[in-house]
C-alpha cells in the first residue's frame, strides 16, 4: 500500500492518527500542495479530485477520502476498534464523526479557504475554480464557535467524545479543534471539558503523527 500525504494539511492528519492508533506502518508519498503537485498529471491520474489523503491498495484500488481510508483500515485491521465494538457503538460513533466533520472540520475549512490568499479562485477543492466569498469567512468562524460549544457539552462527564473509549470521532474532533488555530480561533477558557479532553488527546502518541 501507499499513503499519499501532506504533512502540513489537516485532512491527512486524520489518517495519520488512525494509522498510528492501529500501529500500522505503510509507505508514505509526500504531496507538496504548496507547489500544486495535486494538479499534476501523475497525481490527477491517481485521484481526479486532486485532494489528499489517498490510499492506494496493492491491487491498484484508490481510496480518496479520510472516511473511506479509515473504514478500510478498520475492516482490514479491526483491533484496536476505533469505529465501535458493537452495532450500537458503530452507529453512534459514525453519527458523531459525521457531525464533527460537517459542523467543525468543514466549518473551519470554509472560513480558512475563503480568506487565505493562496486559495484565491480555489475556495473549494478540486479541478474547477471557485471564487472566494468573503461572507463565508465570518460564517465559517461562527459555525466553528458553535461547534466548540457543542463539543464542550458533549464531553461533560465523558472521557472521550463517544463515551468511555477513544474512537475515530476523537481523531476528527481533535484535528478540527487544532485546525481552528489556522483561523486564529481557540476554545474559550470556560470550555473546561474541551480543554481537558484536548490536552489528554495531545498526549497520545498518535497526536504527534
């Protein structure tokens, strides 16, 4: 297998943490997004969406989303379980992971990509140009603030996002909160549950991946 990564980007970080928690070591190919290697012919043949992460399996199959890659890795390497140990947990974790991605991770991305000069005419990932919309800078930030408030409440009397076991939902939430620093947004001091949880996750070996 080959994992196409970008060390500075938040989306591949989700997979790197997942790989670390699974104690998996696979070949990594670094893609320089700053040099726009994702738009080069070789990479476009691999992933027409022009995004990282990408996991290329030994049979040539390519998986082009964090969700798809992690689902494959969970099925291929079920221990430790990061997506649930029974049907109820599987459903709950998937539900939370989706909500965290939509309301946290993508909200930060909306604010960042519509503000950063490097994304002029590329406010949305992919082949086609999309102009930045200044109004989405503040909207994305506000959405991210609401997400942090929700996450703080979710973590009340819980060690992890989904309960008593570390899961992929913690990975997505951790990366989303960390990503928020790119728009100069950090959780308020009064969100003590979030701060306690974030500090604990940051101590895990996978957080350094």
